[in-house]
């Protein structure tokens, strides 16, 4: 995490630096215990200054720890802290420092304090923060009175764990590299979202075990979040991390290094990479492919529509679902507003002859539709629409021949905060019946005799297929959509809830419940197994 302030112009900074340089040529002595300014916004006790003790000195860093925190530790915990910092210092000297600086460039060196080492300060922070970096520390005290006038990063004492700390140290140290490469050398103020995206990728670049599940959870808490409208929310970090993984998987880490070493910032710096390397696409196009990958995540469709990392193989966004009734004329009008570099996913089930009309109200939008017979067989088409431009799609016999249609929309301009678009979705009356009648009744085959593992929202696979086949057998009162997709979505979850409440005495009552949960646990599986014997 980076803290920004208003800074003097580069020219005046260089003049002042040269004027005061003789005061620092001898370097700054490092004491066993020192006073440091900290950010009260992050500090657990809202302190602005703390005393910290030097615990470890390595080839490239000093490691200081908050005295108040040290005083709270038992003898064994103090020994554990020193062991962790010993390992961390070796990791910083032998892996983090040399690998990041050789690829992305060095931090300010020897720095404003004329010391070759950086400072790593551990202090007590609120649990929601893991660390931060303050640009003001790279300036003189007469410019910022609360500057520590050191190359320094801050880490939380909350989790003294080596694997966690090496990832966080690489993240915060990358801010020092960026401060030097972008601000001091190129004279540019990077946009926060790209600054944090690069720092999020530092542990990935180093091959560390990053908490992928945590960042996925952060993003899924609010998947409509804008990539570039940064407010330091967990969802911001989630989308920045996932887009960073997507960028580096498809274009290599060179895209981050190249965009760092240019006066251009934000989207323009990424576009500069695409232009120099001869790519036809631009950042808005790549971001839209990223939105497709978040839903489809299938490399067999395209290498651009998936994530390659094993930790992300099960990542799939849950779209908004719209179920159209059968055998009647239906019209839905949907009006939506998108932030720049954010996504919207709309999935449509059912209906008969389907017509979809999309209108870009006041900006440029990228639009893709996926017409899917199942998740492995999707027809994909892309469109770009300017201000007030309309496009229309027609799908005869849609509900009879397809599982679903998904529309993926993104705002293709970065200079607008928000823009509007509208969807009109209509389904005409038809003479085929979606549900079996007495004259054409034929029970679907169930592909298993029992469900062997617990199932829940978001899962895929043959066990989900079996569950959906079974639910469809229960009729439209339980599973009106009757879709067999192999994906446990909201429609399947609602069907499970109806099934659980139908047999609540056997499934829910033993747990003291009266309402279904939608989770297919042991008692739900036993009841399904019992009923499957009748088919």
C-alpha cells in the first residue's frame, strides 16, 4: 500500500538535493533504538511517532521492531520473532532484493540518507492492513516535517510468519523501486491502481505462494468494482491482482517493467507497451478479454479466455441471471451504469425465439455475447459500440436449442467515471413445451446412483450433473428451469432449497432448521440416494 502526498516539482527538488548533499555524504549512523514517524491512519494505537529497536542488520536492510510490541512478547515469542527476521533478512538479501532490482531496476541508492541499506520497520497496525509505504520519507524534513528521510517500508507485527512476511516485504519494497524508477527518474506520478497492481505481482514474480483464494474472495465480494477508480478497498486489490495475473500470463512480466520505465502512466503506459511490441490490441481490449476469462475460464476456447495458474483454474464469476418463461411473450428492459474498466455479466435462460437489443447511451462500450449449448461449446462474438449506437441479436428457438446466452459488457473509455447502457430482451410465443406433458413424458436418465461428496454454489463436475438430473426428475415445482449444465449456480441452489424444504423433517429438522440452505450435505445426499433407488 502506498501513501501519496503533494510534492515539489522535480527541478526544485534536484536543486535542493544538490545544495544539501554535503550534509549527508558521511551517511547516517544507525542506533540500536530510534524514533520513527508512522502513519496514524494505519497504526493500531493511532500513534504518529514510535520508538523501535534494531533487531537485525543484513547486507541490504535494517530490520526494526516497535518497542511497545517487543515489550508485550514472552521470551519464546521473542526468540521466534528473531528467528523469523533472520530468515527474512536472508530471503531479502538473496532473493527479493537481487531479483526485483535486476529486472525492474533499483530503489533510490544510496538514497536520501546516503545509506546503502533500506529500513524495514515493524509496528502494530490495524488488522486490516499488512503494510504500507510513504513517498514523503524520500524527501527532506524541511519539505515534510514528518519525513523519516530514509528509504523505508512498514510491515504489520500482527502476523510474524515467514511465508506471509516475505510476500508482503516484496510488495512494499516494490513501491520503493517504483518510487525511484517512475517518480525520481521519469518525473511521473503513477496512477495508484497500476502502482498497486505491479506491487501485487512482485510476490508472483518471485514464485511465492500467494494467498490466491484471499484475493479471489476480495474480488468476488464486489465483482463490478472498477480497476482504475481506486479507493483502497479489498475489491480494488482483488481485481488489480487478478488483472495483473492475466496480463503477465499473456504478455509476460515485461509489460510491467516496460510500463514502469516510461513517462506515461496508467492505461497509456500499458498501451505504449502494446504499440512498441506490435500488438493490435489495446488495454481496453485486453481488459474485456479478461472479463470473458473471468466467466468462461476455458483454455480450449482460447488462450485469452482462461487463467493458466492452477490456483485459478476454478475461478468463475457468477453472472446476474434472467429466466424467461416459456410459451408466452415476454419483454424485459434493463438499464445499467458501468464505471470505467469494470464489467457486467448478464446470463439469460429459457424463452422461445429470443431477441436482444443493446444500446450504448453516452459512451463507447465493448460487448461480447456467448451463446452456449454447454460450458464447453460456446459461440463467441465481439462488438464495439459508439455513443447511442444500437445492435440487435436474434436467436430462433433459443430456449429449445441452447442452455444460456451471456452478455459481457465493459466501458471502453478511461476518461469517464460512469456511462449508461440499456438492454431490451424479448421472447416470443412458441408452440413447443419446455416441460414434459402427459403425452410426451419421458423421464431423463440419472447418471449416478448416489452423490458421494458435498456440493455447494460455484462447483462444477459430474456430481453436479447428477444432482441437476435428479432435481429435474422432481418436476417444475422443485426445478422449473430443468437445466443440466454441470455448474452449481443460483438456479440449482434454489432447486436444492425447495427440495430440502419439501423433505424438511428428514433433512433440516435434525439440525434444528426449517429453511433450506442450498448446501448439499450429508442428510441431503442420503435423501437423494434413497429416492434414486426408485428410478
